[in-house]
C-alpha cells in the first residue's frame, strides 16, 4: 500500500507536464519545461556515509547527493553538504554548488531491500551563463550499495588559454555516450566542450573534416568553431581514461594550450 501511494503521488506531481510520463523508470523530473526520464538509476552509500543517487540516459545524467542514509528532507543551499548536478546532451554541467537552492526528500528507505524512494526540486547553474529549474522530481525503488559513484563535476584535470588568458575550470566533466565521449571544463564565465568518438585512438585529429568537435560558450552564448586540432596522447578503453591536448578558433575567440586528463 505504501509503494502504491508513492506511485500515485509521483504521478500527480508530474500531471502538469505535457510530455507522456511513465512510472516504470526509476527517476524522472521536469527540467525547465521538458520532462527528463532516466533510462536507469543507481545509488551508492559512500565510504564517508553520504549517499549519491544518479539517473542517466545515453545523453544526459542527473545526480543527487545527500549527507547521510536516512529518511526526511535534505535542504540544498549555500554551506550545506547536499547538492544536485544535471548534465545535458552537449556536456554542459549545471550544479547547485554553491548558490543553488532546493530540497531532496527520502520518503521511503528500505534497509532490508536496500532501496530508496523520494522526490526533489532545485535550481542549478551553468556558472556565469545559464540557470535551469528542476521540479516535480521523483525517484522510486532505486537500489543502493556500498561503493562510490564518481563526482560528475570532478572528472580529472582540464586547462587552456582563452585569448591568451589562463582558463582554469571549477567543474571538469567527462562522459561516454553511445556515439561520443564528451569532455568539458567550466569556470564562472565560460565553458569549453570537446567531443570525440568513443573508440578514438592515439593520434592527431582536426576540425573541420574529422570526427572531433569543439565548443566555446560564454555569457554571450555559444560561438561558431572555425577550425581546431586535438592530439590524443593516451586512451585506455578498459579503465575509461583519456588524455590529450587541443586548440581551436571560433568566430570571436582563440583557445590555445589546451590539456586534459580525465576519467569517463
């Protein structure tokens, strides 16, 4: 009866969405005006006692992090240990840390079956560029286990120069989809995104005319890339780590001396 009541409440909370919803998946939410439905979800009880919940598709992911394994409300806000992260299909990372607000609620914690159910809402920022509003979020019967789900904002190291000025990101992300490995770095003012094929080998690749893509975006919006080069120096498919250098030009900006060493 308790599980049936949760499903009914989750359905009612999303009734305003125009998209077709389903309760057969483990995690879903309204991201601005669009319904995000995860293809799968997982959770982990981390070594420090915190809990990470993540829903994902081939192209997007949504991550929730709370301070402990318990039922109740976990507020998101400045100075609090709870946070949420959304990564879109272009590799842009929206995070509540440090200025976002919201709440994650664990409404059903079953320590025998090791499952979690609950709801959430928050606003998150692509630093200095954009804001999203995530509402009517629900997760249902998500299994948790001991272990670690990697922090999606800390995939490794990433640096470059933007028109000769040092670009040091506060967020580094790397993710593999069916057709692409997306690597990105964001600071308070701009985002750099690199896209390469999932099976890319060590070597040098150019744009245009190749299978690699580059994007630079700041408060003025995304710019048009005219040419670029990326040199893959290491790629371990088993460990899912990749390392290399890059540079490219847009219609307004020169990106030079780029380096990355990340796990995806």
